C-alpha cells in the first residue's frame, strides 16, 4: 500500500471509522518483535545455495525452503519408488507406508500370501499394494509391518504430558530387528532393519547400545547407496553427542549436512562445538577444504558466532565459496538493526530494552566487516564482485560516513553489470538520500514528494515507508508537530487522540494558498483536501474540553455541503441507552454538529428568559449532554472513537485506551438536571429527571474503583448504596407517575434496582 494513502480518510467515511473499537487497530497481545529497517534484497544473492535457508531470516523465504518433516517423507517415498523401478504411484506408496494401519497392513500381507484372497479395504485399487501381491513381495510387507510397530516408539516426546517411553518394548523390538536382519536376503531391508534398531536404541536412551548396534550392523551391509545410511549416521551422531563425544558427533553432522538434504535441517540444528580444543580436533578430521568450509559455515549458525571471522576463514580456504555472500548478507542484516536509522527510529529504546540492540560490540563488528570487504574487493577473487563492491559503500553508510558512501556508490555505479545488483544500488542510493535529509526546504520537500510518488525503489521496499516517516518525524517534531504526526501516523490515529497544537499546525499548513509539493501530498487524498476533517476534529476537541462556543466557530468553517452527511439529534430522549442507534431517513429532526450547538445555545437562552418553561429547556439540555457522553447515542459530538468496554478500576480521569480518552463525565448533564429539579412542578418531568440522574449515578459506578463485575448469569451489577441515591428518590417520590410505570416496563435495569 502506498505510504501516503494512510494519511487521509474520505470525509464521508470518517464517521464510519469512528465506530470501530480501538482494540481492532492493535490487540494488546500484539508483539511485532524487533522494529527497524532492512534494505538488502535476497534477489541480489544466490538463494539456492546449500546454506541459504539456514541464515537468511526472511520469513517467507524460510517457510518456503525449510520443512524438515516433509523433506524426510518425500525423500523416503522417492527412494521406495526408485526401488520399485518407478512402476507404482508415489501417492499410493504414501497411503500404504504412512497412512496404513497395522491391521490393514496385516490384511494386505494375508492377501499377498494367498492366491485366492483379493486385496480389499483402503488398498483395493492401490498400485503399490497390487505390485506387492503380483510379485509376492512378502519380505517387503513384513518389513512395513515391523516398521509400523516401531513407529510409536521412534518419535520425539513432544511435552511433559506425553507418556514415558516403553523401553522394555523398544528393547524387544531391537532384538527382533537383529533377528530379521540376520534372516533377510535383501541387503536393502537389512539396512532398514539396522536403521530401526539403532533409532530405537537412541530414543530409548541406550546410547552406547546404539553405537554397538552400528558397529554390529554396518560392516555386514553391502555398499548400496541409500538415504538410510545418513539417517543411521544421524542417530550415531546423536548418541555420540549424548555421551559427550562432541568432536566425532560434529564431524558426522557435517557429513550429513553436506550429503543428505532430508536430514540437513536436523544436522544443522544438532551441530555443537563447545571449546576451541574441540574445534581444532574436529578440523583435523576434515579430509578436504570442502568439509573445512562446511564446518566454518555450520559454526556460523550458532547464536553468538562471529560471522566476519567465519567468512575470513572460509575465504582463505575457498575465495569463490558461494556461501560467503549468504553469511555476508546475514551479518549486514544484523548491522542494519544496530545502526540503520538509530538516530530517529522511534522504537529504539524498546529495541534496546527488549533485544539488546544495538549490540555492545556492534561498532567493532562493523569495522571488522568493512576491513574484510575492502580486502575482498582489492583481491577480486570472489564469485560475485558486484555484490561486494556495493556492500563496501553500504557499510560506510551504516557507519554514518555518508560522504564516503556516496563516493563509493558513484565509483562502482559504472562497473556493475549484474541487473539485480544495479537495483540494489538504487535502493542503497535512496537510503543514503533519506539519511542525508537534515532541514528540508521547499526544494527538498518537492524531492520527498517525488520519491513517494514515483521512486521505484521506494515502492519495491516496504521498509522505506517507516524509514522515511520516522526520519521526517524526527526532523519536524521541533518546529511542526502537525507534519511530524502525519508523516508517522494516519488521520484515524489523529482522530483517536487529537492534540490542539497538532491540529492547528496542520490547519495552518493545509489552508495555505501556496503549499509545497510535499504539503500538497500531506494535505490531500485523491486530490481532496483534508482541511474539513481537521476542522471537524478541532471542533470536536473543543466540545470535549467544554468549549461549545469555540467548537461552533470551528464547525461553521466547514462548508455546509461537507456537513450534509452528519446526522445528530442528541435531544432525543431514550429510556434505554443505545450507543449505536442510527437516525432513520424518515426522522424529521436531525442536525449537523454546528446545528446541534446552535440549538443548544437557543435552549440556553430560552431557559434563562422564558421562566415559565425553563425546566423543559434545561431538561432538553441535560438530555443532550447525556447523549453526547460516552454512554449516549450522540457520543460522536464529543469524541471520534469509542472503546467497546470500560476496564474495571479506571476512574473518569484515567479512562484511556491506546491514547484515546473516553468522555465519560456526566457532570454537565447533572448540572442541568439539578436545575430542572429546582424549578419544575411537573411530577412527570421530575420522574424523568430523577431517572436520568439515576443513570448518571449508575455510570459513575461503572467507571469507579468500586465497580465489581457480576458473576454467574445475572449480568446486572448490584451497586453500593452511595450510587443509588436517585434510584431510591425516584422510587420514594415518583412511584405513581406514568413515566415510572413505563420505565418499569421498558428497562430491566430499573426493574432490578427498584426491587432492592
């Protein structure tokens, strides 16, 4: 979504947005993690290398590339299909091996052994099952049944709730596996029985037995290449690691990582070296440079690894190693978190507190990587020189040496041939340009507007939106609070918690006859000015501050055609509160916001001049102020958003939700209702007034520290006596009125309270 599209809301729809509870915007359980910027694109490097999925922390990339369980299943199915000369469907093999139950496999075994019994049940039309029967593959079905019996014991315990492993049963299965191994005529099934036995021993915690079984089985098998060899090797490595033999285990995990894609993720996660001495011994086991390079890369996967040091070691062994650029990007991603936008990132204190970013040694890490990259560029031995050239400039940028970065970018621009790297350089150019904005004048703002409207790099990278907005907000916050707010937030957020200083600054900008291109962009949406919205927000803010005269003056600045969509009638009396009641099209009387205030001033004048009917005028004003509060149907006169619930224990002076203050006070309404009680001689009007005062008391209870949420099915809270003054007076003095009877019929709350 274009960054500036969030700034303005269509005038006719702004009131619809006001109805949305603030909790929709961001759940209180929402955790965005580290909040910063990253501009290195994976398109600039080869992401098909062996190690890419394990080092590039891009969520979509990671999910696409890594699925260990699926990798293992797919590899196993492929090998089974290869063993049967690709004559059977892969999905049919899956249904037998992974979805078939023991009883179904035994039934299939019976059909295979018998000439007369046909295959039935789920395998009736299964090509794999038919092949097994046609060729009398008895040993195959016997193995599959045995493997199915081992399956419940040969999975990792997921949680403390799972049952403990039945070691006794596992040892019995190991004994059977050895027997079947000896009797089998197939070296392939011998290998699979060996795998089942060694796996069971490993998972049973019999680590030395797992190693002994390996030494027993493996010398007897033929040299028939299979993925099972590496699966077995993985369990041997796991047993060695459990017995403290980290060096031997790490070397085996390296072999698995290099040669077995289906167990690559498991090997990567399991690789562990604890001391420099262990590392040295492990390196001595390596038979060639490929294995040594793989060891360095695997060590780079540890949380506290020094990536630059690992890259230097790999570079010395193999300067053209394709994984060097993967580690380079990984380290740059970390340094971006440390340095990029550190002066203006509005989440930098949270990042430091929660994640320890920037790291304490980040400066030295940046220096070390910069030195290494310069060396690489000088020697020119690497596979992708264009990448390393632009990286040198980007590291200078991260070090805030903008002059050097610009000089480097200009130097390498003509040398780069790779199209992806050219695009990456355009991104770095824009990062540099935004970083160098200091005190934007009219020309600078025109350039900013051009970036937002037409810059391809800006459009292609989602982080540019926050990067530019945070930078500009930091610059504008001293002299232009309106610009500072709107470059970082949208109109909805401004409506949620408006500040007069911000509104006045924006109105001054948006009402200028001569605006910069940037200001034009800021003050409009689809060519429509946001001025009327700002005026509406300012007038509403005045209302919430108890300044109706000032509010009316502002509301009347909004042209009448722009006010036509507003429909209010806070003077409408209701026994039951309804905060979302809409005025129907056939309702005769309704007002815009200016009209409401004009009517209120008229009532105030009449109340003070027409003494005979003052009680009626003041009652209407009391109704209006009640309905314009949080609890009334015309709350949008006082506020722009309304939270869906009131938290327990929050007083009216503390009623905030994501910066939004709810207008819960009934003080002004109470003032007018008290005047009515002092003036009226009409018992019906007195009853109505007492009822409204009782509702205000009830609301005061809801927002007080005394409030206790009711338990069980009765959802009506039993308020303490100090919040029941007017209910008691109403019951005591107005029981004979028609209104009292109507209220009893219409309001279940009132029925409940009158019984107390």
